[in-house]
């Protein structure tokens, strides 16, 4: 019999499986798609055009990078020289170079005051998020019976917090519940800079820049790299190459990976008073037994979809239903005959333009423009001018597209999972047209240059990629769904009310994107639990 | 003449602080800018015979300890219950919740059986939550960066209390601190008008929408009221809200407090880094061992004190403190009662609050307009007709309709509030007329208070009725400024006791009382 079955071969599932196998557990990963990777995948959208299908950046925890030997397994990290670029429709383009001095110079053209403030903000952000990174790297404590280890972790975090000094410590506490527009406004006055910073607090969330709590997202997503704008890096060959490296590491550790294996149900052994997970049944009827089951699927899908609710207390079912998974992000991938020519960059030569566009490109008509796009979503629609972040990965990695041509990977927000009076199958093209038109307002030739496009609506995210509600984080990242309450208060330590059933996906702490942290923490908790039960 | 303490501002918090200090034997002077006491808790005869509770119009949050300690009933305070909330709907239906629980359940089950059941559970949960938060109201917030063991004990106390909660209550508490009112209520209820009317408590005085995270806390804030031991019951003070201030003032005077009205402060005298008294605009100087300001941080630190007396970082934080007034007030003198299409005639439904909150989207759209600097064309309103409970405030047969109106952003995208005042008043009348068309024919007088008027007339910066937004980053140890939440200030012997300090606004009195007890070195 297998020791452990991991349902879903996403980034976290692969990390968990590898670490379990390294601990000597016989581990099987069951992936329903034809390849592993979850949100980390590269797809061919037209012959010769390969584009990040879903996420376009990742930030695997450096210690995992080392311990899994991902670079040895072929991972090539690409760090663009530019963190973000903010073209405007009629004015100059703000280019935030990763090099602080260059960024400062670029900002000076917009505001001398901001040029002075931006490095200060970046530095303070780095200090403050170091504490959050420590929180993200440790298991949430038990509230009822904190173990000695919990207390030590809390003390360690407490000490880091105090070491920040008064100014930064208060900033951390004050920033978390703020609206990201307010946070950006406290530091900067120029609109493109404000909007570009604020955008980092909105990705994937059902929040606008003026929504309180959006600053927490900026901090959490920025914690991995300790930078407000440069959250994550790109991957040569697209995110699919990350999946390949993770799968190679898993196989080397002894993990069995089966693709095309769609888990229909988690089997519960009822011989004991309280049920315990004992394996899974695939949709083709095949049963596979194991001593423990780990789900990389989101908590709602796991608890409400893969389990018979009879095994769960009604209160728990109610809470699981109330996990907010209202997706708001769509993904549109373009094959383009040329590099889009942004109006605000026309003063630069071809190389200069390519360099400026090598990072994230954030298109926003200011903070209010983003907020207006959000307004439409609140009433179950999407804006004619959605808010868009795009990357052109073929600039740094020309192998992704035929010579001289490009792929453009765009996040389009706000696209609510629940549309009123219509559905995403009917609205798919209207959304894509709105996105294309919006991009063309900044880069006029863009619409004509589009050779092919791939449109992935929130409904597709759910149907094709198994994300409940189309939520890319498996559940809204919000203060009430984070740390000791992610996914549920009392069940934040990767276990579930069903014995031997664990969670390891983004729906668990910290759940902040493609960094593998949830998977690593889950593996640690599972190994401890299995060893503990063996010892008894 | 030298005082032990001078209190700036004769609002309910200033008067409360003064009364507590005087009862402990201190010689206290209160200076009030206006000719009347009460600050925003004031009754004024705006039109002959009509005595309006001009700003704050209902009471519930006033701490029972204050009523007891200052013996306010003996000093003339009488609170009359406000029964229920009536929400007219555009489709001719209505929702009418009253204090009689069984009746309310029957009414809600008319809209949804599931909600009627959930209402019970919800009520119990909120009582638990308010019970959890209540001791925190009387607490001087701990400083999380302090190494003082007493401060750490306070944090430990909070942690223990949280751990002591039942599992389900912990859950609710976390959600209340962080979620939006609409999301929070969505977990319990399905009826739109019920959710909208309940969520309204989450946005009052706050520049946030019902779907903005953080509004669930404001909802709880409004749940913490108690009258005669009954949680979340609201009432009127006989004679209008000013009667509360008058009763506190009477208690203060009895304890020996000297009160001067029409005495606007020009600046706080600081000598050798210590507050030494105040200088009035007429040049009068009064000296004291300490100065206690009940006005907001903007006036206290940016207007009354020379900036050289304050550390730069502190000033930065004060400038950062958000006011963002979002509401206005329209007071109407009426010849007769409004006649609601959905429930014609007079009757008990007019005795409670009348809420214009027909749906969650309605509320949210009202906010959307305000976000971009316009007042809501169809605002949320909370209205009361105090004359049905206390006829003494208007001539016989006449009525007062007091309308709290949101959203009215202090900063308008175009034009000024002086140009927009009447248009704003018209919008309010038009909105009421959609539900009670006779309103246009029965108005005798109207008083329109925009956020700008609230600032100019009542010293509320940017017209914020809570002296600063009740958002999570401006609460508890961060109210008004992180590290300065314990009523003291960087200037020695200068204290703060207004709504801009913990636990915030509403006619609560807790900031005034907490500050006085802290000065006296007593525990709450």
C-alpha cells in the first residue's frame, strides 16, 4: 500500500510530494490534467508561440530552490532589469528599473518628492516584509494548545517584530488593514507611481484600490521578494519549465506521478468511530488505497466536493461554504506579430523599448481608473476598460515565439466569476475585445498585430483548472482568511477534521502565489503527524 | 487664577473628563468655543419653536459607568426608547424590525423563513461579540512596542480573553475585525433589504461602502450600545441630544468645574516643553498644570500648538490621520407627519428609525458616487421623528424629521459645498419623496448641514462625525497615532480626550472617562 496520495500536481502538491518522498514515504501524485504544474504551465497558443498559460511569474522560496535542486533540474530564473513599467495614454511612461538609482531618476521626471520617497518606501517595505516572510515560513500556531515549538516560533517572530524598531513596527501593524491607495498615497504623489504600486495589492482579489485590506495583499505578495513592485521572477521557457523542474525533482526523490488521473472521491474508512482517509476513487472507478491523503485542490473542492459531507460536522460545512472564492481575474494570452509599440516609449530606440517592456507592464488610468473597473464587478459585470497587467516574456526569452514575434501574457481584472444575467461562455469574446481595445489605447498598433489569442475566463479557471470560483489563490487572501484562519480557524495546520486527510494547496497558510511555501509547511506537518502516530 | 486642568471643548467627552477630574478634587476649567455646550451632542432652536438635535440625534453608546458615576438621571437625563427600524422599499413592500423579538421574526419570515431563523442566532452571536469587546472600551490601549511588563500584561489579557471564547465566537470576532459588513451578513442572511439595513450600521460616519472590508467592525461598534442593560437599544434624550451634554455639565458644575462658553481657544501655551495653559482668541490667558484637549488632533496639534514644540515624526503621523467626512445632516421642521406609500398614515412604524436602505447594491452605488467626489444622488439615510416620542421639542402638532445622510464627501470633485448645499438638500427631499410623496408639501423649514458646515460650525475636521475614521488602522493602539493612544501626547501635561482617541466616536463618553482615569492613575 502507498503511504501517501497527493491529489493534484500543482506547485505545492509537487513540493509536498517530493519532501514526503525524501522523508521515506511512498508517495503517488494524481493529476487530472495531462501534465503537472497547476497554475505553472506554458501552452502553445499558436504554432511556434508559447506563452505562460496562467501565472506569468513565480517566486519559489530560495531554501526550497536549493533543497529540491531545481536549478540542477533545469530551472532558469529570469530577472528583468525592469520591475514594472506604467505607460500612460498621452504622457510619458514611468519605468521602474530594478536598480534603485535608475528607478529614482525615472521617477524624478514625474515628481522630485516621489524620487526622494520611493527608495525610502522600498527600504521600509523590505524591512517590514522580512517579518511577514518569517510568518509565511512558519506553521500558524494552535490557539488552544500551543506547543513548545509554536511558542518558540512566536517568540522568534516577536523578536523580529521588535527588532524593526518603533517606526517600522507600527508601519507593519498600520499598513496591513489599510487600503492600498492610501498606502501608496502616503508615500507618493504622482498618479502613475501610485497606481503602479497599488496594483500589487489587487491581483486576484475582489478588492479595489480603495478597499481596506488591500495593502495586506501588497505586503503578503511582496513579502517573498521583499519588494513592493518586483514580486516574483520569470522563468526561461515559461512557467511550464518550473513544473518540469519540480516534476523532475519529485521523480528523482521517488515520487510516482500519474497524469490523466481524475480523483472523484476521497475514500473514508469507517471502521473507527471517527472516519479516516484511506485512499481515493478515480472518476473511472479505480480505487487506490493509501495510509494518508493530501489534497492540493482548494479547501472548498476538497471538503465539499471530494468528500461526502456526511463525514463533516454541519458547522464545519457551513464555514467551508463561506470561504470566499469569488474569482475576479481572467487571463488572455496573445500571439503578436511584433513588439507592441507603446505611445509613451516612442522616444526610445528598439532596444530601449524592449528593455522597458521586459518586466510587468501595468496599464491603469490612475487609481480611480482601477477603482472604476472594480465598480463594474461589484454589480456582476465587467468594465469596458478593464485593469490589465501584461508581460511580454518573449523579450527576455526569444525562444518562446518565432523570430521577431512575441507572446503577450495579460491578467485582466475585474472579471467576476458570477456574472449577472449572462455567463462567461457568452461573454468570452466581448471581454477579450475589451482587453484588446484597452491595450490598444496605450499601444495603438496592438489590435492589428494580434495573430491569435487564448481567453481563459474565471469559469474556465474553475472548469479546466479546478479552481473553485475561478479563484487563483484557492480562496481570497484577506485578513480573515489568512494565517490562523486559512482555510478555517482551528484547521490552519494542514490537517482536516478527517484523520489522515491533509491540505497542502494555496488555500492553506501562507497561500501567497507560486512559492511552494504552503506545500513545504504541509509536508513538515504531515511528516510529524505520521511519525507521531507511528511512535504511538 | 491657576487651574489644575483646562479642558478645551465642551462636548460630551470634554465635560465627562472635567467632571471626573473635579470629583477627584481637581480644579478644572472647561472652555467652549460656541455659545452652547455639547459639541456635536447639542440641541438648538434653529427655527422658532423647533429644537433640533442638530448633529448627533440618537443615543445608545453612552457608557453606563458614566451614567452611574456622574448620576446623570439626577441631573436631568432621561432616555426615551426608540423602537425599531422601518425600511420602506421601492416595490411598495417594507421591512419593519422592532424591539419585540417575536414580532420581528414574524416580519422577517414574511421575506425569508431561513433569515427569520438566522436572525435569532445572529442576535445571540452579536451579543457575545459585544460582550467580548466591552471591557476593551474601558481600557487604555496597550502599546505593543513597550517593554513595560504592565503593557505586556494587557496584551496577554486580550490574548487570554480571545482564547477563552468559544470556537464559533472566535471566528465571528476575527471576521468582524476584518470583513466587510455585506460579506459578514451574507453568511447569515439572504434578504437583500435586511442585509442592506443591517449593513448600514457598518458605514455610518465612515468613507467606506458596505462591501468594503473593515466595515463589519463599525457594525459591531454600533452594536455596543446599551440602555438599562439591554444591548443595542437606541433612544432619544428628552429635550434632544443636548440634554445629555447638559446633564454631564450639571454634574461637572456640581463637582466644582467652571465652564466658559463663547471662549474660543487660539493656542495652547507651551513652556519648556510642557503645556502650561491656553490663550483665547480675545487674548485672555489662563494657566493650568495640564491641558486636556477634547477637539480633534488636527486642531490640537496643527492649529493650537507651534509645530516646533512637536517631534517631526509625530506631526507626520497627525497629518496622515484620516478624517474624510462622508455624511451630512438635514433637519426638517414639518407641519404634519410624512405619509409612506408602503404603509400609509401615522403609526408606530414612524416612532423608530426610518432607514432608506432598500438594497445592498443601492448602498454600494451611493458609495461609488462619493468615491469620485460627488454626493450620492440616492443616498443612504437614517431618519427619526423625535417629536413622536418627545413632543416638547416642537410646537404642538408640528414635527421634526432629522435625517442623517450619507454619502456626502467633504472633498467635492467640482464646486464647493457652499454652492452645492441646496442641491444636496433637494436630493434628500427627492429621495424621501420616492417613499413618502407628501414630504414636499409639509416642510416648514429645512436646515442643511454639509460636511463643510460640520467642520466650520462644530470644529469637526473635514466633517467627520467621529473625529477621524473608524478604520482598523486608526483604532485601539493606533488611535489617533501609533504609540500615542494612551491619551497622552509628546507635549508633557497635554492630554487628549476626544473621539479621536480610543475607543472612538458616538455619544459614548468613554474617551473622556478613560482619559480622566488615566490622568488620575486609576483603573477603569
